[in-house]
């Protein structure tokens, strides 16, 4: 029977108290770990650890106390200026971002669409023309086009739509390419838009829209789909697209004119309308185009701001603005606003970074990497750009996710980027929780600037500096606790590492008798061998380099030549001979043999598969070589044998024939070889040397 819940766990009150205590403890711990006090504590703790460890090192290396002090101080200074100070500065900057609040009220020049009806006025009068067109629509589906930044959204938000709403028109303004049909349906059904309470139970968007139009009489409904190009390019297929296109086609086929649907998109996407099987655009009837300003209107727009701009500077700015545009002689309002934002800060003259010719891009670059936000803004702005390089609104929580910023700090960064002097982002809600790039004209420019930006390598490495420093301190402490390496007997150390030693009983190498394993090789004081299938530890290389007298090494049944790390043996000046036998499990790579020391005169590679190409990797100082039982060596490989060889063993090498004997070194005096299908007695008779034949 299960235990009673009362007996098996504490009460809810007790559990809640314990959980709250644990949460408070974790919060206090996390707060201390991220505080400046912890950074300073860790730094001074590092000082204490460094002093203790380097004191050990000083005793081991026998250096003076001032030399040890210089070592400690140098490392601590590097750590402080490379990690501690930048970390404290970044922490201070992040805290400052969290303290930034307020609003982003635009002035005369602004990049976001204008919404102030009182101050709005276009120099070309296009706003009055569009208003008149929408007051008397001739078709159910209308098109409003213009280049990006020509002022379509500002004209609607600040002039046309407010006036129509005061005249009784029910304006529904939507944006969103994912499912516009659903967005319109939800907006029509929302209480207060058309019906005071709930809408009638109607299925089908066309039927719902028609019923809403009847309900709105004697007034009418105007549905505005802003930035409709997002739907055209991003919603290429799927049921959402098919449903909305079917609705538009049905509405375009109606003769009754009253309520209308206005599609607002950039002029370069005019051709996409034909792909939707909608009525062709006809200027003045179902189409209006918003053009850029002429240079005269552009100059009037800038001078109407009240700025006192030098005449030459104004001419240079207008010239650059005209060069940015694709249409000769016309300048878009968004381009003028970009120039105006800079001119409003530097009306008497521009600093070097904003010289004419790179004014617009320089302004955007400066806004992104401005002081106090330059580390956070590239990361945050990338989240406001979609994969198709279009505007992507995001909440503060979405912006902070995956970064080292809190939502409050991310919001502070948005306030800095959206301040009236720069205004490259804007908030979409009164609480400043949802943000987007201020204008779609800026999106590709910001994307191209961010594409060239990367986190500097030093900033990537900097967080790891304390770990490296701690590892260094621990390594120094461990090394300093051991006796000096030079005091250890190398033979004794090799024995402790697993080597088997055979000491030749002789007072000096010249008195040592020949070894059985290397017949005829004298003057050897030490013979070191390994167990079968044993790979020497890496530490043994250093001990071998300190063996004071000539020695030889034997390694049996090793898995590969590289596994014994012979590439590290180039400094073994007392190594005279080496014998290595493979395990016979496959080809035996000997490319590392080129690093063997020049003092080596005898090499035996037994039971191995050495290729012709690898023969040239053998040390050129060899006088004796054993390559017996090699199934890959052929006649061609004999060409690259060391020219100093006096003794060669190639018995059991099945690929050698009489033709290869002519490639043997002329210095050779002794040859061990096997008679098989390729080697015959006749071929051996011509050799002027001693031949030992295995039959």
C-alpha cells in the first residue's frame, strides 16, 4: 500500500516556504555572480592564487623574488586590462541601457511613417489627389503604388485616412502576409468595428464582408492592406494565399461600388497583380501612383524645416540624394528625411564621417554603432530583418531571447536607436513592447551593413581568459610542487613510465659488448624495449632525450608507426638503432620516419607494409635497414633507398624481381633476400656483394 501523502512529503505551505527560500538563495547567488563586487573579488582572489603558485615556481626554478614578482604582476595586469576592466565596462553599459525610458517623439525629419495630420503636407499636393480619389471610388479593388520611401504610408496615416474617418468611413487598416484573409475576418467580427456586439454566424469571407458592407450603410467600409508586397513575395503558395486571392477576385468582379479594398504596395511589384488574375491597373480609375519629389520640391521640403543650411552644403546634400535615387531628377521623401536628420545635427558643417557622397550610409552606420549601444544593436537589429530582407516586427522578449540582455536592456537599446535624432527603429504599440525598423527603405541598407560586421576575435576570446588564467595558475602550482626535472635520472624515469631496460654491463660505451638484437653494433650502453602492443607515453620523449649515452630501442607489435610518436624523436642525438615491428593488421604508414634523428644508423621495420612512396621518408643517414616481410614494396621503391646503406634485408618481399636489383645502392655490401617467382639465382650472380638467400 502506498504511503500517505501527508507522511511522504511536506505540506503545501512548508513546500512553498522551502521553494521560496531556495529561489531567494539562487537569486542572491546569481545576483552576486553577475555583480561588480564579484568581479573585483575574483580579481583579488586571482592575485592571492597567483602569489601562492608562483612562490612554488620560484623555489623550483631558483629565480629571485623580484623576478617572480614581475611574472605575477605582468600576468595580472594583462588579465585586468584584457578581461576585468572590459567586463566591468560592459556591465556598466548594459545597466545604463536598462535605465533608458521615455518615448520616441519624432520631429520635422523622421523615417517612420508620419501620423500628425496638423503638420503633414506634401509639396507636390499628391495627398489631396489621393483623398479625392478614395472619396469617389470607381472600382471595388484599388491599387496605391509608389517606390519605397515615396510617402505612401505617411500620406494615408497622417492625411487621407483620418479625414475619411471623420467623414464616417469605417477604416480597417491591416498588415500581415501570413494569413490576410483570417486577419480581415477577425477584424470584421471584432465587437465595435461593424457590429456593436457579436457578428452573425456566417462562414466564408466574401459573405461576411458583404454582410458587413450592408451593416455599415449608409456609410461604407475601406479596407487598407499596407505593404501588400510582403504577401506577393513571401506568400507564394498555400491555402492561405489561395483563400485570400479567391476573395479579392470575387470582390473585383462586383459592379456595386461603395465599400472598397485598397492594396498598397511598391511600384516594382506591379507585375505581380497580373499573376493574381486581378483587374489590370488603370491610372485614375483603380490606380494611383505616389511619386518622389522633384529637386525643387525637395529643396522646399528641406528649407521648410526652419534649418539654416549653408547654400553649398544644401546643394551637395541634394546632389548626393539624387545620386542615391534610381529615377533621375526625383528624390524620395525618406531620402530627404535621412539627409535632414543629419543636417539638423550639423547644420553649419558635417564631420569627416558624414562627408557628402556617403552621408546617408554614414548616418545609418553611425546610428547602429553609436556609443553605448554599439555592442547590442547589431544583434538586436538582425532579429528585425526576415530571411527575405523585409521588415519583421518583434517584441522585446523576442529581441532579448538568446542574447545576454534582459528585456529591459533590449528595450533601452531600442529607445537609443529610435530617439528623435536617429529614428532608425520605431515602436508599434503605446507600451513600446513591439518594435520594427522605421522604414522598409532602411532594411536592405541595414542588412548590408550588418553583413560586414562580425564580433571581433578578441571579444570572442575574452570570456575564456579567466579559464586560461586559472589553468595556468594550477599548472604552475602543480609543476612547482615537483622536484626540478633535471634532477631525475632518465633511465629511472623511463622505468617508471613502463619501459623495460637492459643495462649493458660496461664502464663506458666503448667497452660494451655487441647486442644480440643488433648483431655487430657496438658501443651501446643502454637497450630499451617495450612490451607487446604497448605504445610509449608522451612523457617518455623528454626522458629519452636526456639519456646520456648511446642507446637502442625496440618496439614490438605496435598498431602503427605514427602511434609511437617518432615524429617527436628528432632531438634524440644518442639514438643509434631502432627496431619496430607492426601488428600485421594492415598497411604500416612510415611517413613520420623523416623526423628520426641523423644519429640513427640502423632501422628495422619488420612485418610491415611499406609503399614505394614512403621509402624516401627514411633517414638518409642509415647504414643498415631491415624491410623484411613487406608485401607492397616493388622494384621502383628500391631507387629511393638511402645511398649510405651497407646492409639491407628484404627477405619475404614478394614484389621484388631481378629487374629491381640494379637499383640497389652501390655502397651495399650485404643483402638478405628470398628466392621466389621474381628473384632467381641468375639474377643474384651479377651482384658484387655478399648475398644471404632464404629459400
